[in-house]
């Protein structure tokens, strides 16, 4: 049932329940301690006021009859009732002159045991509660006085029971007031404590309703609510950045797709117009148009494939891929594919076995992109020369082209970015972005730097792994 209550009501309810348990435990403890202290006080009173009567006026030679017939005069001014008890259970009772004297008290087994005590056991004393023959609750002290004889002194418990009853009523009233006050304070505290949560809820509802990711919650302090607020602000900032990246990707993709699509439409219109008007295009021009259409289709297919590769979900930070792959094997396959694309190029290979955590297909595609980039900028035809080396887990791909300008180095791995000198060359500007994404997923790093021993650029990839 409590699960259906608002959080504020649940906090107030739990606070009231906790206070109720604490108050109840304190009240019961207070009542028990008070009762014990009152009984101890009465026992001390019985022991103090009953001492003068334990050696009655008859002296050591007095009989039980003398004791009963001639009570000690001190008793007449103090206690209410005392009894002389014999070990066989016989007793006589002497009432005092109080306004409400206590009647005879039935002899208990404990009283008989005290009366039967011998000198070796010492003078025994017992305290116990009892009920008189007229129904009154009394506190009894029984003490051995001589052979087979004991004297018990009794006082009524009515005054103690009345005090305990009054105390119980007052404790119940105070407990009820305390619980009611705790529930009220718990509700007020819950409202104050949950006010930041209310603001956070309103902000989340605002974002869900308006998709306004610029919403920021003011955060102060270092408590759990502040952490939640900071997490919410970080989440909205991440969502905003993701949306901006998505919008940029869509805009860049649209811009890159416009060129091949426009070229395809133009060439297709020329071919259709030739067929519709009956004016045949010269064979050489028609072949050139068809080659252009094919090239644009290939470029369009490559662009779509690159976009799909970049659109796949990224690995969670700190969670490396679970698939093991041979980087040297991926390099061999990539070199073979690159050789088919550029049969006249010279690709020198020097690789050692190296096993890493990653997807084999993704690693192969990343190496192919590095080789395509090196062959594209390393010259054309037989002039293109690329060196590929894999030593101690470090892959280097070196070309002998003009190199990369220092101002362009920070942007080479961004999506759709292309250097001014490369904008006239084929490509989508996504190859190196895919390389960076794949290497990051495998827990490695990739950099581009100028070659030290001449013109050209070196792509350097470091991936954690083992040689065997």
C-alpha cells in the first residue's frame, strides 16, 4: 500500500513510524524503571521501619503467643500490619492503628522457608508481592527472628499502582503528542528535502515536453541531490552535443551526397534526352557518360557505407571489445585489397604477429582506409610508394606525397573534413574518421605526422595486445 503513496508522504510516514517506535520504547523503559525504583524504595522502607519489631518486647524467651499478644509499641506509630509466622504455616496477625489497615496476608512457601531457616544459614530476608484475604495488593518483607519463627511486615501497593497508572497515562499522552508532532515535522522536512527533486522533475518534464536541451539546473553543495543535479546537467549537455553532432553529420552528408547525385541526374538526363529526341550520342561520349555514372555510383556506395560504419553504436568507455583478432592478418588482407585498387603502386610490407582486442572486419577496413589515403596522396601510377610496418604493436603507414600542412593536422580525423589541396580528389572525407573510431574502440591511438627522412606523411597506430 505504501508503495502507491507519494515519496513525500512515504518519508513522513516512515519518520512518524520511527519516532513512534523510539517513543514507545522510551516510554516502556521509563515505566519499568520507575516501577522498579518504587519497589526498591518500598523495600528499603519496609527494612528500615520493620527493624524495631523483629525483636519483640517479650525478649529471647518469649513465645509466639506473647509476641502476638504484646506487639512492639513502635509498630503502633508506624507500619500497618505485621504477622508472626511459624515454619509449619501457623501465623498470627497484628493490625496497626492506620485508617486503612492491611488485613492478613496468606503465608507463602517463601515465608515458611524463612521461618524454618537455622542459625547456620543466618538471618534470611525475602521480599515479595502478595494479595491479602480482602483483595488488596501488598508488598511483604519476611525475616527470620528465631528458631522456626519469622516476622513479615506488609504495606499496600495501592499508592505505587496509582502512581504507575498515572505515569502510564501521561506517557501515553506525551507519546501521542510526540508522534503527531514527528509526523508533522516529517512532512515539513520531506517537503524541504524534496524541493530540489521537484525542481529536477520539473526540468526533466520541461525537456521531455519541449526538447529544450539548454535547460540547466542550479546546483549547490555536495550532497546526493546536488550530484543528481550535476548528473542531469551533464546528461543534457551530452544530449545537446550528440544532437549537434547528428545535425552536423546530416548536413555534411547532405552536402557530400549532393555532388554525386547532381552528376548522376545530369548524365542520366543527357542519356534520356538522346533517346527521346532520336539524336544518338557519339559512342565515345556515351561511353564517357556511362563511366561517369558508374564512378558516381561507386562514390555514392562508398559514402553510404562510410556513413553506416560511423552510425553504429560506440563502445562504452572503459569496456574494451571482447573479440580477439590478429592485426597482422587484417593488414595482409588490407594490403591485398589496396593492391587490387592500385595495381601499379608499390606497397612494401614488414609485419610481425600482433593480436589485439577488436573486430577483424573493422580493423581491416581501418587499415584499408589508411592505405587508400596514403596511395591517394603518395603519387599516381608507378610513382605511388607506400611502406607498411608492424613492429611491437605499432603500425606505421608512410607515403611519399607532399605531406600535410601543420595547420591541417588537428582536423584530419574529423568527419567530412578535407584539406584544401584534396577537395578536388575523390573521396568523402570519412576515411580517417572511421580509422580514429575503430582505433579508439580497440583502446589504441592514431596520429598523422610529417616524415623525418623526406617528403611524405606517416600514419602511426598503437594498439594494446600481445605478440602470441
